[in-house]
């Protein structure tokens, strides 16, 4: 299960609130939110600026533009957020082990 | 830089249109077979039969392969397609060329139609190959799957060029004297070099992705490439040096097919998504036809074996991936850069684009039709031929209906969302009670 790092620098809002807001971003293929899927590696809040470091299920994922846009849309609606940056990273690579137990269950892992 | 569909690949309308044409070609072929059911029991490869086979290979599989090549390389190689607008040239050339070839065969191997068709399809595939190589040069792929995909397109181009030679040999004694009439090489290049290797290459990546598997073994894909390539070298030697090397090519091809079977079994066994989606189930089921084809070869039933491999294995595998690739392409084209956002803004999930009831119809009708072809070729029973054709017709119609439904549903959903961004999320699959662990670190 991914352990998301939350970093705050004189934050306008708690990083945890940002992370919870990201649960509204759904992977269109898997039908689950990106937090439960373990795609969010780090959330940094510096004042009103938010940077989300995240990954996708596979490099070259054709849905990345949509997911990235949704992150910006969702966080853009959160009070206190002035600017949103999304950094896609591939190290460490995403594996199904990154998912929460509920997400694994929803996809029929067990 | 990451590729974006519609930006990194071709304009989405190009591959989507090509994929739709491919699905339509299968239905047209099945309908034509309904009017010529007796060709299945005639026991010989009549012009009608050869025309129908090319409707399947050039029309159905070829167009879907060409459509996929307008996007898949960008995703697999993680780069941008070299010439995104090339499809504006190649797709019409493939459509017209395939039609000309099919008409040429159906009209009794008419040389002019065949040559015109062969020139157009050869030109299109040479251009598509050049595009693929130019794309690969931008970011040379190191994984075996991508390399197998490239090699398969090389062989597919050789296949159509070999078809061009065959067409030329029919009218030019000089060509016939120089190259003979290498029908068997043409068949092996197409069925194994192009189709099997194409499925090996693209399938490893796609199946791993859709099954949430940690990926298969690179060595098996490389072994499949090596074995199939060696088989084609052997067959080329036999065709052009006019020597016989016994069953060597067949054994090498069987080895290549075995590698694919083992690879799919390994990915399937290691998958973490236990219940695969229906199109992916169809892709996996397709592989059951490979051992059947091998058994039919051992029983000296080459026509039935070819049917099992082409219609059963290749047909079902391509059909499964067709539905998945189309839904990805259309969804991304409509929603990726939508002002309202993706799923958050109300876009449907990919699985919501499918009509669930059509999937088992497509799978079992096409699988039943492929099995029926084998039975008909072995027994020659007219009743079996009729049932086979009806099954293929139902499967092809169901498949086309599904692909059309995906396109129409997505476009309609996109239009309904053509409004300013919503103030609140409309869809959520949030599981707050079991979210991932978090750790907080506060900087000064």
C-alpha cells in the first residue's frame, strides 16, 4: 500500500485535506480513485501552491492527460488552493501492491 | 515527454475510423459467406474462398492492425508518432487496395484488380512501416514486446509485397520465372510473421496492463521472435532456392506459438485482477485455438488448421483488443482535454461504454464460428457450414454493434458535458475508511 508523503510549508490548508480531495479523481479504466489506487506519492502544500507527485499504472498510459486534468480541476475547487502542479513520476513504478485493501477487493483480487 | 492521444498519436478520428472499417469488413465478409456457403464444402480454394480469406486478413485484421498503429506505438514506445497525419494517406489506400484485391480474387483472379490492389496495399504498409521505424528511432524501445511489434510490421509489409509478387507472377512470365509462385511463404509471413508476432508484441503489454499483471518474461517474447524469424528464413530459402528442408519451418513456428501460449498463461496466472473484463476474456480464450490448430496439422487437416489459427486465434484475439482499444481511443479523444474534466466532471467510466450483453454474444458466436469452420473443413457437412456462417454473422454483427455503441455513447456523453466546469464532483468511488497510509512531515 502506498504511503503518501505530506509536506507543508506555511500552508494555506492542511496537506491531508488536499489528499482527501484527490479521492474525487477517478481512474476511468479501473473506476477507483487515485488515492485508493496508491498513485499519489507526495502532496506538498506551500502557501496556496499545491504540488502533487503521482504516478500511473503504466508509463505511456493513454489516460494520463485526463487524470492529470482532473487533479487540477478537483484541487482548483478547494478553498485556499491558488495553484496546482502535477508531477508524474515513474520511480518507484506503480504495482498493484500499491492499492488499498478496499481497492484490491473492489477489483476482485480476492 | 509523455504522449497524449490525439497529440502524441494520430488525430483520433483516423484510428477510430480505421477500426470501425475493420469491424465492418468482418461483417461484410460474413454476409458474403452467407451467400456463398457452398464454398466451405467445396474442398478447394475457389476464387470466392480466396476473396473471403482476404476480406478477413486485409479487411478485418489488416485495418485494425493499421488503426492500432496510429496510436499504439506512441503508447508502447512512450514517444510521439513520427507522422501523425499519415493515416489520411494510408487508410484510403488500404481501403481501396483491399477492396481491389478482394474484387480481383472474387472475379476469378483478375490480374488488373489484383495488381492495383497489391500496389495500393503495399504502398500503404511500406508507409506505415516507415512511420513505425521513424517513431522507434525517436526513442528506441528496449522491451521485447515493442521490438516484436516492429518486427511484425516488417513481416506484414513483406506479406503484402509478396502478394504483389504473386499478382505480378500471374501476368508476367519473367517475374514467375525469377521468384516462382511463393504462396506458402506469403501465407506464413502473414499468419505467423505478421499476425502471431503482432499479437505477441502488443499483447504482452496490453494484457499485462488490463489484467494488472506484473508483466511476463522478456525471454519468451524474444524466443518467439527468434523462432518465427528462423521459420521464415527457412521458408524463404525453400521458396527461392527451390530446396526442401522438411518440417523444420513447421517445428520452428510451433515453437514460436508455444512461447506465446506460455507467455499468456504466465501473465494470466500472475494477474491481480481476478475477474477479467469480457473483451480481455475473449483475447485469452483465443489462445485455446492454437493447440487445436496444432492438432489439426498433426491430423493432416491443413485447411481446418488454418481456420483454427486465423479465425479462432487471430480473430478472437483481435476482436477482444478491438473493443478495448476503441473504448480507450474514443474516451480519450472526447474527454482527455475536456473543459469539464474527465470522470470527475461526469464522463462515464470506460466499462460503462460497453453494452455488456453483446460481449458474450461476440465471444461465443465468433468462437463457435471458428470451431464450426474447422468441423466443416474436416467433415464437409452442409449443415455444419450453414450453422458456421450464421454464427460468424452474429458474432461479426455483435462486434460491430459494440464498437459503434462505444463510439456513439462516448460522443453523446461528451456533447452532454459540453458546458462550464461543474462546481462539485458528480461521481466518486472514494473509500475513505481504507485509504492508503499517510505520513506527514512539516517543513519550517
